[in-house]
């Protein structure tokens, strides 16, 4: 018998079963990863499309608001700035001097108001001569109370120039409705 010497360090050992199993498992995992990526891409793509649509709508809304803002700025700049400044200074002067006192005004108005009348709206507006144009909307019963109110305004030292704008009948209460405009002189008639 002849002895043979084998040197395993020089002869490569290759096991073909283990690498084929590893390659198969890696291929399956790679395929599953690819499928998961495709599904996620589809889902994220749907969200991306929704977000893109929302951004487009918001962009259009912003453009519309910017256009409205520019139109408003043009309208404001088109108004006479000197007139607005003059009105602002006049109102500021009134506030500083406190010429209009609601308490005093309402006390004086109560003195000329007929007993059977009620006011639903009182709107004073400053005039250039430090007096006020007052508009009152109200109800009176009977109709003669409206004329009594006008007469009291004529006789008052703080009110004048009444003008009855309109009158009618309130359908809910059958009282007479009226709108009257007159001048309020805080310092009294001169």
C-alpha cells in the first residue's frame, strides 16, 4: 500500500450547498424589500399627489388674496390723503378737547324727548364747526309725538334744524317709526 500525502491547505474546499441557500434567502429578501418599496412608493405617491394639490390650491388662494390686497391699496391710495388726514386731525382734536360728552348729550336729549317715544339708534357725526349732525331712529305713539319731538328740538338751546327723513308704521307693534336728523350744539346756539 502506498501512502498518499494530501495537503488540504493547497486544495480549496468549496461547499456548494451553503452558498446556494444563502443566495436563495438573499434573493427572496431582496424581492420582498423591492415589493415593500414599490407598495410604499405607491402609497407615498398618493400622499404626494394630495399634498401637491393642496399646495396648488393654497398658492391660488394666496395669489387671489395678494390681488385683493393690491386692489385695496390702490383704492386707498386713490383717495385724497389730505382729506383723510384732515378728518383724522379733527377727530383727534375733538377727543383731546373732549367736547363731546355722551352723558351731557343724553341728558340734554332726554329733556327734549317726548314721553311716548323710544329711540332705537342714535348716531352723532362731527361737523367742521365743532357741532354734530345727529341721526335718530325710533318709535312713537301716537304720531303727534314725532311732531312734538321736532317742536322740542326747535325750542332747545342745544339742538336745532330738525329734518324728518322718514316715517312709517312698525308692523310688529303698530307704533309710528321715524328717522330724524338735527344739529347738536355742545356749547349752545350762538
